[in-house]
C-alpha cells in the first residue's frame, strides 16, 4: 500500500482508509486520534466532504511516517513469505462462525416469498459489513442479482419515507421520475419499476443506520408499502426476489415493532410464521468469535493453515483478547495477517458493499 493508493481509496471509502491508518497511528498520534473521535462521534454540523479534506491533509503531512511503516511491513512479509492462496482465503474465512445468521438467511431465501426484509444487528463496528457482504456473495453463488443498492440513512440524511422513495427512485431509474409527483404516485412508480427488475434478476437493497427511521411514525407507511409490494408479487409468483437488509449498529431487537417481526431465537420455522403475511426476519445480534469458534474453524480448514497459529487454549484466548474479545471486525484481519494475507489489499473484493 502506498500514499497514492490511500489517496484514491479516500475518495470512495473513508472507513477503509481509517482501517489502514489505524495500523500506523492508532493510540500513537494525537491528531489522528482526534480525527477518529470526530468521525465516530459526529457533531450536528458534521460534513463528510470537510472531514475527507482534513484526513487528506493529515495523510499529506504524515506521508513519510506512512511510507516508512509500509516499507517495513513489506520487508517483514517478504522475510516470512507464506504460500496460502489469497483466492482461497475468503472461502476459508466464510467457515468462521456467523453460522446461525447464514443458515436462517438461506432458509428464508429458499422459500417462495418474493419480498423478504432481514435485520442484521450488533454493537458498533462488530462485523456487520463482513456479514451482509457474505450473505450477498452467498446468494450470488447460486442466483443472479440485478444490482445491490446500499443506502446509508445517516450519511444521506434520510429521515422520512418520502426521502427514501426519492433516493431509491433515482438510483433504480424509475421511468419519468419527477420529484414533484405526489407521494402515492412515487410509490406506484417505484413498485412497478422494482417489479419489472425482478422479472430478470433479484434485487438486494441494503439499508444502513435506519434505526431512527424504523422507530418513527413513517415506518408504518414503509411497512404498508412493502406489504402491498409483497402481495402484488406474491400473486404472480416471480422467479426472483427483492431482499431488504436492515444493517444496524445496535444490540436491541425491534421490540416496539414486534408485530412486524419474526425473531430467529424464538422460532425454528420462519416459513410457517410467514405463510400468509410479510414479516421482517430478525437474524439476532452478531456474537463475538470465541475459542470454541476458532477450534471448530480449525476442523474445517487445511492442516497447513493451523500451523500459523498457537492453537493451545492459552494461545487462542490471547488472540481473542487482543482482538477486542473476539470482535469479528478485528479478528478477521488478524487471522489474515497470521496466514500471510494482506486483508486491506483484498478488502475491496471481499467487501464490495
């Protein structure tokens, strides 16, 4: 990784740049730590473009430190070269837990339901992005996806159903879209367009940081829209599906809209629960990677992989402790480092959305 690559990445993935700079400066540079705090605890007047400019200036000022760090990392990697095939690494990592969420997801998408909303939730930065990209990838291995739309409510400042429909309509390309159309007319156009797209392939719509919207009065109207859409598609039994993924940085389930939800921890039969009506499938909170998870993972990967780890109880406990007590966001890059794979080099392929 060099300075020019970091600058290019900055224009499209601030989180990716911060992940890279964490390796160099985390807890060692006061200015960088202040920038991280500003990004995490965003003030009301926070501007993504202004923050990107600040981060760019910091990178320019710290150019020598960054270059020196990665030059040393490259030397260490060359000195300890390993033979793991990077193309196989993703498949290996997919065996690392998240089993409950993947199994429930697969169970539902195999049903005949034409519209399925899911909820993925966990503490802040606790593997959500890894999991929803994995679900999309998992689905795409067997079926055709027309396009995946990623909508970040916080970043796009979407605070109403009207805003959401406007944005979706623009992204999907609703014919003769007119922002001055009535609310009902926009809804009909959007439903018709998505229905037409599903004739040729499935749709994934990822909704991030929608917690406030879901707990607003507009959510009843949104559910009504989904339900109308569900009933229309169910009547024609399309081959493809429209899948909504609500991705949240909260641990709490949606108990105040429980009438709309099915919780994976409370039922073994989603199909029975969803026979007649549309339900939001809550896949339960993402849990940390434990020593038992690692031991089970060792049973699924080639023996030569295990050689790169201290697989004793103490060694695994130490690895988990160093990675935020099993935080998937930290432990997956750490495992890659152990087997000689540069996680950040392959991140854009593994985490496309």
